[in-house]
C-alpha cells in the first residue's frame, strides 16, 4: 500500500478537519501536561483534610479526583469542595477505603483520619502502589508505626508526613544552627506541647450516649478500636481526647515539636532515647475525654542529651529549645530566638497600642553553615508532589515520622505504668519490662488485623 502525503492527511482527517491542540495539553504554556499530572484521593474530611487538599490543589500538576469518608455529610462536603475547585462534577465519592485503593487511576492519597485507622489505611495504600501524604502522629501505637514503615519501605513508596513545620524557614534555620555546632555541645532540649482539651467541634456538652446519626457508618468508624457507645462529643475532631481512638495533646503534637528537636539532634535515621520517665494528670478512665490534661516526661538520649517533653508546665515554653554549652536556640510557630545576636535580627511590631520587639532568623552565611538542611521552596505539599515525580526522599519521610513520635509513645507508656521505661533504639524494643512492652501495641477488634 502506497500513501502520498495528501492521501495520508485525508485519511487521518487532518486536512479536512484541522485539529488545534491547546498548549496546555502538551505543557507549552507553563501548565503541566496531562501525562505528567499526579492524581490524588482525599481520605478523611474532618479537621486536617480540607486544608491539606486545598494546598495540594494549588500545586501545579496535582489533580484530586476522588474522596473517601465514612460520614456521608463529610463526604459530600469533600466532593463539593473538590468539584468547585476543579470546575467540574468528576470527583468520585467513595465510602470504603479499600475500594478507593483498588483504583488504578489514583497515584497518591492524602490520609487525614483518626489515629486508630492510620496503620490499616496506610498499609493498604502502600500495598496498592499509592504514594502517601499521611498525618501525624504516624500511628496510635509503636507497633502500628513499625508496620507502616515496613509496608512503605517494602513497597518502595514515597511518604510525606504532615509535620509541615520543617517547611518553615525559622524551624529549619534553628535546626541548622544546632547541627553546625553553633551553640556548642547540646546538653538539653525542651519540647513544649499544649495541655488540656480543646473543643474543636463545639461538642463538649454533647456527652450523652445516643444512637449514631444515620449519615455515619459508626461500625466502620470504630473499626479496629474497641467498640464503645456513640457519644457525639468524642467523635469528629474531638476523637483525639479519647485513648481508644487517639493519644491526647501529647501524641497529637509530638510529631511537630519533637520532630523539630530530632531534626536539630540528627535523629531522623539513627539514635533516640534510651530511657524515659513520665507523669501525667488524667481524668477518669470512663470520662468522655480521658487523655492526660497535664504531663511531663524526661528522656535520656543515646548521646547523653536530656529531653524534657511537657504540656501544662510553665517552665517549658511552647516549641523547641535546644540548649548547648555555648548558647541556645528557641523556635515555635511565628517565633525564633537565640542567644547569639549574629544569627537573628530584631524588628519592631505594633501589638495594639504597644510597640514590641521580635527576633527573627537570618540565613546562615556559607562560611558558617557547613551543614545545610533541606528546603521546600514549593511548600510541604509541593515537596511531596515533586518527590512523587523524582522518587526522591521527602522532607518528612516515614522513618522520620516514626522516630519523631516514639518519645511520645514511650512517655505515655511510662505515665500509664508509673515506671521508667528503658528503650533500645536500634532494636526498637522496650527492655526488661514485659508488661510495658505489651503497651507498644493494641488488640484489634475483629475482623480487623494488623498485617
């Protein structure tokens, strides 16, 4: 068969019906071509989910195409929000995460669900080849965290934890000052966390047992946790104040400020505490909110550094403070301060009728900073999408999330048992205390099993 140029064009309709290919389809106008787009599904639409997804939908080349939630009200809110941003009606609404994971058109998942579900959903995602953006803490227990690390590692998945403080320059510069030895040998670290209970859902007074709403699949919401009566005040957003589901302020925040502490101490991949002792003040076990309202733990690290983790104690300020034999650095949200005036500048800000001075960070000069920590110029969500494309290590990979949360888990175990806990950071086991070691995991309610 012989074709000249004219007959070929006629047969392919290019001459009779000229086709105009938009520049955006091939990425020529600065947009990402469809073949290079990363598809994402949102799992959980409570407190963190909407903000996370809004961030992802502003990342070039990230396309959110599905949402999953066991409450049909939240699911509808998610679908409406995503469709409104996309300008279409294409977002799939899925109630069972296993159905979502089986879809081949989904590259990545954003997981923002109660702690007791982190392990099962994350493992299912990894087994199905999804890259994962998961909220902190990594999981409700140490054993669950270890299982997530194994699944993500074995399946070669990209993982980013929602410990977004690492994407803020004040935290990075603070950690760089420590890593470069500019405060000398670190002797002590203060990790100040919140205390009490915050009523995120406005349901503090809704503390009576009632039938669950028809829109909520409560059996599925409880999932692997122990079944308990439905009380509105301990479900959406306020689930974190119930030890059956979450871990209180201690575990809710350990993945932020302890994560930054570890960044400065270079504990992301090795090392950690060797012993920890904690005390806490608890409501009654059968209270609607039964997590510790005030707590303090002291840990000794493999290199001799002492870390104090506290909530509700005035001598430990919010944020992370490293103390060395030549100075100190303190970072928090919207805050940076250090003992050496070379690494900060003081600005004046108006606070009402008063003018107050505030210290802000300066970038370390090259002759001082021999160690540079990773920056995320595209933001925390952007860093994840970049790494999905390149298969590079994210700013807060799964092993980092695991190590950042372990001190919180060990502190809670010490608070519950009333004993000092000895920890082997290499073997990741509690040493010499069989009863305490059992608290590294939780018994699952059937038919759920931890792989």
